[in-house]
């Protein structure tokens, strides 16, 4: 996460190394449904080391002798990690190669069962993370106080650095694409996502500066916790206040596209002011021309089951659950400056 982004709770409280080995960054999908036990899609739960989702999907397609579009997965996982996730393999004749021939040092099949549909994007309840930070520099009391703040109040729901590519270059590449530069179809989707994420992060930074990232404004659109559903604007009420305090709902920001902003009044004005410079206007126009629709995303994120322990004085192990589409790097950003990856 870029250290140029603001923090909700003040100055960094630690410096540390993350991803010294892939095992220091463990991600496990939290299943959103139980397999049907029948159907023509083989549902594989795999553990992979140092391998991103797209590469694993290619390997599974080659193992099954199928085109890549026959492979489904719910979410993208980073390469510099140990990750456990599901893939679906479309086998209409229900004849699958031996999963033993798919096993390798960097990919293990943990479970295989049948399901009645292809695994669609987003079909998971969230992700469970276990992160090990090494060579920690900082006061242990201050670090634990910051973690307690995050557990109690949540934190800004930034799009992580993975969205923006090496040195953040995806946003400039998106601007070049909007200006007429041709790109490969697969790259186009990545650049559109990066451009959209850049605008969202700008709005979130403005709401942090305004002090309203975790509270409601006049004209607020509310996001349901752990869901893509939104509602509002509607008049402020004690019911909304109670739901906000219980983390049942969160303020939201725009995922830019065609159509009118759903927010109104003060909330809409902050969003438009944050997205009024030349680059932002070019991104807005490019996203609209690409046909993306206006959507919303929660501005606030609350890690569930946040726990920590100190194997030794220079190592801290964190564990927590996040909803789909949220980034563990947002948690690390709130803790420290230079929480760096050696992987």
C-alpha cells in the first residue's frame, strides 16, 4: 500500500518485513456455499505456493485438457503467498483425470467434489488471512493499541496496491488506453479496474480528510456489510445510527461508470470535488465510454476475528477475516510505514 495514502489513526506504529517467505502470507477462501455433490463441474479445493490464480487456472485447464474458459474461480489470489481456494472444472461426461497427476510441490489438491454449476466470480463469503511480520521495529504497547483501535472502529477500505501494478503504472496505462493506445483484451480489464479503483481511493482520501469515512453525511448512500447491496439516501435516524455503530452498514463511495451518482447533497459534493482534476475527469470519461455502470463500495472495513500474538519480540502474527474484495494490505497500511515485502 502506498505510504502517500492517509491513515485513520495517526502516524505509523511499526516497520516490518512481510512475505519473507510465501508462508508468511496465508490466504484461505471462506466458502460461500456447500457443494451440491452432483453435476458436471468438478469442484477442486487447492493449496498453492508462490502461484497466482490465473497461472493455477491454466495449469488445471492443461491437466483436464480443456480450454481456460472451462475453469471457474471466485476470486484472484496473489502470487507471493500460500493460498487455498476453489476452482471448478467443466466436465460434462463427469470423467476427470486422476488428481494425483495435478499435484506438485507448489500445488496440492485438498478436496475434489462435484457441483452443478461453474464457480462464478465473487462466490465466496470472504477470505481468512494469517500474516507474519518479521523484524518488527516499534513499541509493542503502541502496536497493540493500534490493533485494538482497528478491531473496535474498523479502517478505511482502500483498494490495495495489487490493483495498480508495479509502481502504480496501471493508472497511467489506463489513461493512455483512454487516449487511444491499443491494449490486449485481458489487459483492458485490468486497466479499467485500476482506473476505477484510483477514483474510489481519491474519494476515500477526501472522506478521511473530512473526518467522515466512518460516519454518515447528508445524501449518504449506505452499503450493507459484506454485500454489494446499497440503499439510500434517506433521512438520518436512530435506526441508521444503531446499524452504523453495529457495523451492519457503512458509508459508501462511487465505483465510477455510466449514469448519475446515487449520492446527493454533501456526500455527492465531496465525491465530485475529489474527482475534478484533469486526470480524474479523463478517467471518468474513459470508464463511461467503456460502458461500466455506476456502482458503490463501502468506505469502511472491519476485520473480523482480529487476533495477534508475538512468537518473539521482533515477530508478530496477525489473523483476521475480510469480506470479498477487501485487501489485507489496508490493515498493514494502518499499522506501519515501510511494511515491506521481501518476496
